[in-house]
């Protein structure tokens, strides 16, 4: 097939007339007919149907009409570039982007690029909508493009994450909300909003996220749509409207103090910033796993730009070598060492707002312990930030699936274990002893029986996450003094397991009466129905009791030398039927841990959410604001077989706990879900 034949075909297809095409091409009508017949002969298929004096395209003709212009454009570009190479002046880089990227992010990057490569001429092409940008990449009108939307659904496109974009609420500095440090979309429905038209990245991002959360723009009491940033600025400054923008937009106004960005719970994580190019260029550059083209002379400016942004501070985190590991949750990303940073998934630019009518509904009930601070990254934070709604699978077999989430909060792990056994809870967040109880409750030869342990959440190597406390005036000084005494415990909790192990270690377990803490807690100011000499608690409740109830610790050492830990279990049947949901939950956990570790306000927000003193939150679970020397728990996800075996061995020696020794750890532990979750970032 010759390019000129294709040009003739495209003109005939445009006019649907051989005569008109001949006039346009300055050819005779028989010459046009001959070109088309020759092309049809080479392709061995007709391209037109003759209907009397009219013609129409066949299916093959329609396909060639859609794809052919790209070949013509490519031919024109190649001829022009070869001419430039012949003249020794091939040094042009054409970059396409949307207005927000061009007005803020791109200029400084291109300035640096020109300083390094002064002989390369750069051309910036601005597109007001994403679809024209896509066509420009596809046809070669631009060499590369920068976008905060994904093009991953297009096989001919290659996207490389080169950084992060954050979205937030934006208001006038005189707005009544301007001094709020943190907000949620659910609080803002009654306010007036101003948004750009459809097709603008920030609008697509907002609507996609709202769709995940079951929200809609129609929920806003007043909404104005404007076509220009200047109009949006007027609405924000003069009308005190709310806006939703990326951190590329309105930078000058924010720096001047006219506008203020406010973080939103629903957009706690950033999304990738992509460098886009046609996949054929990526193949030539060796970015698709194939060797780089040796004849790609015209690709040198692209290669240079890519190399520069890979080392650009604040830009390079997305370009990761294969096999990169997920960083410690407490390690913030740096330009020197690119990290796998948890991010939201960028929506594809073709995604439109509006719900889908699903054919299947999946109900998920998650049992959490919100006031047990060491578990907040596995429950409360995921819930408040809407992380699970974002990471739940919605493609392939999950296309059109509707999810119904229910978060059930409990004071301890025992009711969660019972709910898992009764199949009323699907995912549970538990301490060490109740974790083992959930395994033993359903341990059988049936593949889908019981639970599966898919991740740890937090750990304390010293085993000091649980404690026995006694009133300040108590005469009890050590654990041996508990013989003949009554201790109130939350049965089935991590503290219960600790008490049994500690008393058994001192050989006084049979001499101590354990009673339920439900009716004998220290918050009841001594009005319990039965006399109690002390209480067993898990963090942070022993700290609360010490501060508010004038109690003191009885234990001053870890008697059995075991670490304490918390983890996530999922019903085995659910993990087997929907493994992608288990992975999605762990992606949410990793994202929550990263947010808690890197967000300076995290402990303050958690303390507000649980109505607990921020100092206790900070001391219980390590964060960026913690004095790390005094923190009880550290974030932990990797499963530890040796820890589990040690707990089982010691508990199995206690009368009534022998059944724990029957747990099949090889079947119960399934670390592959965590491995897949880590690899997905």
C-alpha cells in the first residue's frame, strides 16, 4: 500500500464521490478509480460499495478511514524530520499539555532543559481538553505530553509516572472555611461551588472520586460551571465559592495570600503525573522491555528530556526500577532515592461521571477497633479517607459490581472473632490472641473454612502493648501479689492472652480469678458489682486509665519475652472467591500507613475522630510527630511466622488453650496478598 494511494482513498472517503475527489486532487476521475482499484486489489477487500451513482464505505473502508490519517501524518512528519537531519539541525522537542501544567509545572522544567541542552528548540502546545491532546500524541503532532490523567486503556499509548499531583479544596482567604485545616466533601454540600467544564482533569478527578463514594455533583446545593480560569478566580474571590483544583492551579494567588488550599479527606493521597508518548516511540527508546532502536536519531531530544525528569527533584518518584521494594511507612519519598509511594489511581480521561447499573452486589462488613489506636491504619483511617472505596476492583470480572461497605466498631476483639465465625463479619482487625482464636475457630481441612491472616498492622517487640493496672493506693506491687486476687479482663482480647501467659509463667494462673471487664471497668469509679483488685488492658486504654482513673502499672517487664502485634484476617471463603478484594484492602492499609506516617496533622485528626487526647495517640502508634523513643507500637505489615509460633507454643501449654496448637500456619497465613498489594504501587 502506497501513501499516495491512501491519500486518494481518504479524499474519496471524505467526499463519497470519485468526481469531487478527482477535482480536489487535480486528477482525472478514471485515475482516481484506478488508484482505488489498485488499493483494493492489494488489500484483497473492497473499500466502497457502489449503489447506483452513490458510494458508501465498507467495514474495511470505515476502519481505513479512521486509522489512515495517522499514517499520512506520520509520513509527513518523517519526511520533514529526515529533511532536518539532512540539514544537520534536527533539534526540536514538541511538548503537549493542558493549561494548568503549562502555566505552572512545565515552564521551570523546560527552562532547566534548555539550560542543559541549549541547541534543542522546544515547542509547547496547549490543549484545552484532553481528547485533542490524545489525538496530538497519536498523530505525532507532539512528541511527548504531560498529564495528570491516565491513558492506560489505549494500547498505542505509553505512560510513565514522573511525580505526584495533589488535589484540594480552594477558597478565598476571607472565606469562612479558610482557617479550617482539614475538611470532608460531606461537610460541603450546602456551599456554592464553581467548577471547570467536563474534560478538564480536575473535574474528571472530582467526579470519578465522588462516584466511588456514592456522591454526585447534584448533591451540591449550588454549582456554577465556567469555561476559563479567570472566571473561576472571580467566583472564588468575589463570590466566595468553593473550588476544586490541583496544586498546579492558582499558584500565584495562593502565594499572594488571596486564595487558600484546604486538604480534603477524600483526596488524602496524590495521583500520578504522567509523561505520555506514542508506544512506538517508547519501543524505539527501549521503554517497553525491548532493545532501544539504534536508528532513532530523532529521538535524542525525547531521551534527554526523559533522563532529566527522572532526576528532577519532586518529579522522579514514579520512575522505578523493576523489583523496587516498598519503603518503610515512615520513610518519606525523596528525589535521591525514588520510592514506591502509595497514590490514588489516576482516572482515564474517557471516564465520565454517573453510576453504573451493576449485575452483582458484594456486601463487605469490616470489624474494627477504632479506639485501639495501634489498629487505626487498618480501620478508622481507611474508613475516614474512603481508601477502600478507591482501591476496590472495578474492572474485568468486577465491572459493574456494586459494593456495600459496613464498618462495625467494637471495644475489643472477641465480638469480631464471633462475627467472623458466624460469617457476619468479612474482614477483622485483631490483636495477637484473638487473631489466633479466629484461626482456631474455623481451622479444618475445608479449604474455605475459617479465616486467613493476610497482614500485620502494628507491633511491639518488647511486648509492652498490654498491661495490668491497679489503683494507686493498692498494696499490690508485683505480679506474684495477684495470687488469690480478682483481675478484670476483656475476655478474648490481646490483654487476656497476655494475662494468661504472664500468670502461667509465674505458675499462679489457677490462683487468680479472671472476671469480665464489661461490668468492672475502672471508668465505673469503683461502683462495680464485685470487688476487683486490678484490670488487664491493651493499649491505649491502660494509659487512659492511668491518667483519668489514678491507676498505676503493675507489670514492669515482659515476663514471657513475646512481642505483641495486631493483624488483619479475612474470611477464607471470601479470600478464595474474591482475592482481588483482599489485595484492595491491603492497598488501602499501605496507603493509610503512609498517610499516617507522612501527614503532620495525622495524630491530631485521629485524636479528633476518636475523641481521645492527642498525646495518647502520639504515644501509642509511631508517626512523623511521635517521640519515637517512647512510642508503644510501630507500623508493621510483614507477617512473622516465628512470632505466631512462639505465641501458640506458650498459650498451648495453658489448660483450655491446647486447641491453638492445631492451627495450620501454612494454610492460615497467606502473605501473597500483601506481596501483590505492595507490587501494585
